[in-house]
């Protein structure tokens, strides 16, 4: 199974952050995998989050977060 397919399967189950993708699948560039999925016609959305420590992260999802 490719990284892109693993990401798609995970997104179908719920939101995914870059850190989660790295830990679960070894995917260093989640944004690139999501870009590939968008090119294939999947409606991948992104939500920008600000963590309590002030850092910002992206959370990708299909449908509602």
C-alpha cells in the first residue's frame, strides 16, 4: 500500500495532522500526499490550529473536522 493510500484511508476515518502521519505511517510530507489526493479528485480540507504553546499546525480531513 502506498503512503498516499494509507493517508486516504486514515482521512476517511477522521482528521490527520502531520505529526500523526509521521508517527503512524512514516509520512514526512502530509501536505504533498494531500495535494496528490486532491489532484485525484478527493475533497481534502485543511484546518489551521494554534496550539496552547503558540505553535501552529495543520489538520487535514475529508468532510467535516
